[in-house]
C-alpha cells in the first residue's frame, strides 16, 4: 500500500507542476483534466500525509518507552500509543477505500431513462413520481437536469421519460439507481381501497463521447414526425420530432422535447450513442465478472432493487437490506442516504474480493 501511496504522491507533485505550465493553461480541455486529477489526488495525498505523521508519532512514542526511565514520561508515551494505534488503523482503512480503482465512467454525465412496467396507469404515475424525485435530487446537487423525451400516460405521469443530467461525478452517484423500482399503494383509481403493486424500470446510462462509440451514420435511419403531448401549437404543427433507428442493433431512439429538429437530432444521437455504449460496457463487465455477481453495482434493469411502501411509509433497498421510514422525504428527492449506503457496500465488497 505504501508503494502505491508514494507513487500517487509523486504523480500529485508532477501534476502540480504541469498545471501551471503555459501550454496547459492555454488548452482549457487539458487544464480541466489536469485540475480534476490534481483535486482527486490531493484528497489521497492529504490522508497519506496524516498517516505518515501518525506513524512518525508512534515511532517517537515507542522510542521514549524503549529509552526513557522517568515514569511520568513513560506514562505519557504509553497513553499516546494507545491513542495512536486505533487512529492509524482507521487511517489505513480509509486509504484502502481511497485506493480502490475508480470506475472510469464515474465522472461522466448520464442519460436517465424511466419506463412504466407492470401496473398500467398507476405505473405511469409512479414514473412521474420517480422523475420528480431525481429532478429534485439533481437540483440539490447543483446538476443541470434537462428533459429529452417524454411519452405521457393516459391518467397522468409517463409511459416513458428521458432526461440528461450533467455535473460533477454524476454517474458515480446515480449508477446505483438502475433496476426495477416497485411501489405499493392505493391507486387514485382504486375504489375499494386495495393496495396495488406497480413497477417502473430505471436505466442510468453513462453519456458516451464520440471517442467511446464510433457510429457509422450509414447504419442509422432518420425519421421525422410531429411531436405529441404538451408543447403548444408550434411543437404539434411542425415535424420537429426525431426518430433514429440503428439498423444493426435494432435500437430505436425518439426525441421530441425541443422545438428545433436540429436540437432533437443531436439529443437523439446522444441517447443512441449512450445506449450502444451501455451494451458494450455490459459485455465487458460480464466478461470480467463471470464468476461473481456484484451485489450493488450490476445495474441490471431486470433486478428488483427498491420498494416504496406508502401504507407503511417505508422505502427498502433490497440489495443491502437497508430501510428508512421517511418515504415522503425520499420521494421529495432526498436519496443521498441510500446512495451513500450503497457506495459503502460496494467498496466493502471490492475490498473483500481483493480489488483494492
């Protein structure tokens, strides 16, 4: 571990020199990447410096015990050792987590897709609830949240809704949300007051750059059509909506939120590229983890990951057996506690499997 930390410290010092060079400051893309790397390494180096100081203090206290005859000095040194040992062990645990290799997609923006599952109209209403939950969470993180496409339900909510979320380390926070979300409550259309179970599927796709996915435009069929749903006269009278079909994979993407056909085309292309990237990413992850199923990081859309029980005011994440009894607060966008618990569980699993 010390060798890794020393290498990180050397790289931190190197980046500190590179970031102030004229060529780096003249290239905003290069400067931004170096600046982010510097900030990421800085956290580890500060922790390592704290750890090194604690080791030096422990060594000094041991030397006092070995050489000092004065009972008072020996007592002070022994007390210092008793304080230092648990602090050193805690710092070691923290650094082990910090040294876990980062998911290369963690810093990416995301495409968020939510679709109604079983439950008819109630499932569509639940999609709307989840959409608002994520919108509020994004707002609390100061992320940019923009609607890309929506297919409204007949009694409210959405059959499908797609949004782009941009900000710092969005995928690192949102990746745990992929999977099947269930809701248990009495629908507004239920006259007998019976509790129904409905579901929605959430997909969090890391936004793919052009360098991540090479698209052959000859493989894409582009269709235009009139947008449906809310949007006023303009959006309904012009063929501004775009449908892209990726012929080799059969993937179909629609975007109709913007009034500009050009903007909708660019947005649809972004979603298509991200979906294709997700397919390749899944193949890669399946290949390297064939012998082990990740508890919280698989993001499999068929996995039932969370239940929102309205009668009991409870939200349960089934992957880690974690429940809270403040459902209204969660639905208002305060999902950070779930994300933190899932992050801790994933890190613990990685440490256990020796991937640190």
